[in-house]
């Protein structure tokens, strides 16, 4: 019987604000990169053992996960009332994936199976990456909707509350996605 692995994501939340800076309205900056961990083996069981041993774990038998690092900065100001005059949301997405070098130059049944497994992992993690993009858009929209207050401190706290609310709502997207896909199992990510 095939063994299933679970995949997790993480959300690191950073917030900062700029007191001064150029006034600019910009779309969220979203970057994507990969971090691989290499495994070895020549049988399926060895690969499974390696995944279990070398994988990122993260509280379970996680073999891949998508890290989401969101940050934003903003500037407040205005005449009479204090509003957000510029801001920038940034989302850095990092895919953590296994790599079995031998599969790249082989057409063996095991290599084919491995490649299929990794493709399914990618499909699953792409869903998390899309949630990360949606999170960045939601935070962007939430900050854009902040009204002006008489006191800049109120404006700043409104930004933080709105951004955190948007982030926690999006956090649920990942939980629901993992429930729906059984952490990728329903998308074929088993080896
Ligand atoms: Zn997942």
C-alpha cells in the first residue's frame, strides 16, 4: 500500500512602516523561488525512506511545502486628516521540494514514477502558491481601503488590524485546500 505524506505551508508575517519615503502606489511584489533537498536511493522503498529521513518534517512526514513570507510597508500623512499615502505589499514564495538527481537522466519505471510524483507535488504546492498570491492581493486591498483618521496612530493601527485580518482569512484558504485535497493525496502526490 502506498504511503501518503503530508505537505504543509507556513506563513511568516512581517510588518513595518516607513515614516518617510517616496509616495507610490504599486501592485504587490510577488517573487517565487525553489529550495531543493537532495535524496538518494535506487528502489522505491529507499526513496520513501529518504523522503521520510531527509524531508522537512514540520510536525509530520512532510516532503514538500510552500513557504509564504509576506511583508508590507506604508507611509501615512495628509493635511487635516491622516491617511495612508503610499504602501507596498511584498510576498516571497519559496517552494521546498525533494530532488532525486537520478530521475533526470533515466527513463526507468522508477524514474517515471518519481517524476509523476514530483509533478503531483508541484500541482499541490501551486495551489498554496496561488493562495499566497491571493493573500498578497487581499492585504493590498485591505490597506487601500483604510480611511483617513484625525490621528496618525489610529491610521497605523487600522492598517495593522486590516492587514492581519486579511492574512488570517487567507490562512484558512490553505487549511481548506489541504482538507479538500487531503494534503495533495487526491492530486496524486503519493509515492
Ligand atoms: Zn498542502
